[in-house]
C-alpha cells in the first residue's frame, strides 16, 4: 500500500493539484486531501487508495518501500 507521504511526493513531482489527482483517480477532492494528511497508509477504502495509486502510476510514478521502513517515489523512464 502507498502512504500519504508518497501521494504528496508524487503529486508534487507531477505538479498536479489535489483537484487534478482527484479527477484522474475518479475520487472526491476531500478523499485526496484526507489521504495526504498522514505520513503512513491512509485510512481510506482500498478501492479509493488503489484508484489514486493507479492514476499516479499511469503518469509514470513508481512507488518504493524498502524493508527498513523507507518509502519514496521514482519516475519510470
């Protein structure tokens, strides 16, 4: 699962507004805003979290989670 911190990082990298991400993921803007308020995995429905993840991945973002608890993003080349 992706974290709120990763969503913030990815959206910032893509220079998308919360509204733009919400539209691309077909979720409400308040859902995106709520997801981004936490650093860990947001308490959101799996359907909405997956939709946000797919929208960001579709724009070229990859999510990384290492065994030591580090999280991040990178761009697909």
